[in-house]
């Protein structure tokens, strides 16, 4: 199994690489979030610190989840409840606070990679009535015509079509797209959702679940 440790502290990163290599893993060490974003497809799992020098780890996680379901284990000094909840809701598979016990880290890696192997592959295209969402090309077609969406509007579609017919909470949408679920971000979500619905112009395609969130119609 090929892993990457994303850790800006040279000593911590190299110690983790040595410990995991001794347990049979093929391990790389990256120090910046941009590096793992560029090379995530080369790895079977990612061990991600949050305190990176170029991009906060939560933002790295958000960007990863836009394009990949690779297992991510957060390993960080941040032990606060808000960081833990935000990371897990944002798509992290597990969360550990430094310093780690290597045997526990290995066990958690085994668990998340085993779980990922059983995960059904997400469809590359989702077709609902005359609406087609191409998740590779980041394109939405309605009745054969491409609908220009903003990046945030497409992210909303992308999350909703991951599991058509399944409810997605407002908090999940806000955490995954903006990394925050404050009242100000809630208003921003409303604006983007209204704009998205107007552009798609398909009543009943995005269904509001009062007091909870939304689901993509089937």
C-alpha cells in the first residue's frame, strides 16, 4: 500500500515515514498541501496534518473531496471539538491527535482502507430526466444544452448527485464547500442555491427538506 504523510515538520514527518515503512508500507513525505493536491491519485491513503505552511489542512481536505475519495486520516495537534467535527463532516475518514501511537495509527489506516475498498464507485455521469451531470468534465447539460455554473454552484450539484434521492443537510453542504456553517455562510448557501435552481429551471429536481436540507430528485 502506498501512503503519503503530509507534514511540514521535518522531524515528525521523517519519523512517521520510518515507522510506517518498517511496517511494510511504501511511504512518501510531502510538506505542502499543494504537493498532495497535485499527486493524490498516486496514493492509496493520505495522512494529513492541518497546520501546513501554504494551505490549511481543512482546505486541502475540501479540495481533495471535490475530486477524490482517497482515504484521509487527519493527524494534527488540533484537538478541539470544532476542528474534529469540521474535518469529519468535511470528508475525513478518521482523526488522530498528535503524538500518535503507531500501532493505533496503523490499525486505523487498515480500517479506513478496508472500508474504502468496499465503497461503490461513484458514477461519472448522473442523468435525471433531461439533466445530465458530467462529474469529470464539470459540466451540466439540460435538454442537451450546457448550463454555465459557477464553481460553487457545481460543487452543490456534485454533492447532491453523489447519492441521488438521499437527503443532504445544509450543514454538510456548508462544511464541505465553505468549511464553515455560520449564519453568514448559511445566507450565502441560500443565494447560491437560488441561483442554481434558476439556471437549471427544473422544478422538483432539487427538493427542499424543510428544517434539514436538500436532495436531488430521481
